[in-house]
C-alpha cells in the first residue's frame, strides 16, 4: 500500500509561503490563524489550510 508522506502534495499547494520570526511555536500558530482568517472573495474569511513548520531554532552560529 502506498501513502503520502507527512508533507502536503504539491497539488494541494496553490502558491506562496511566509517565513516569520516568532518567539514560539504557539505564536506561529496564532499568526497562521490570523492569516487564514483574512477576508477573501465576497468578504468572508478564507480559512485557508496553513502548514506551520519550524526551520530554525536557537541562536545562529557564529561563522
């Protein structure tokens, strides 16, 4: 049996992404919820699906 991985299929993604600098995962989820509730066509909330992923944590290494 073949299944998809933990990430969305390319066909599920319309376009675009955001990279935000926040203090915690919880704050990232709050920002994603706010973005998802922005008005779309007709003025109603979009309620778009948003995948929140951590891409960096901690202080950057000095190089």
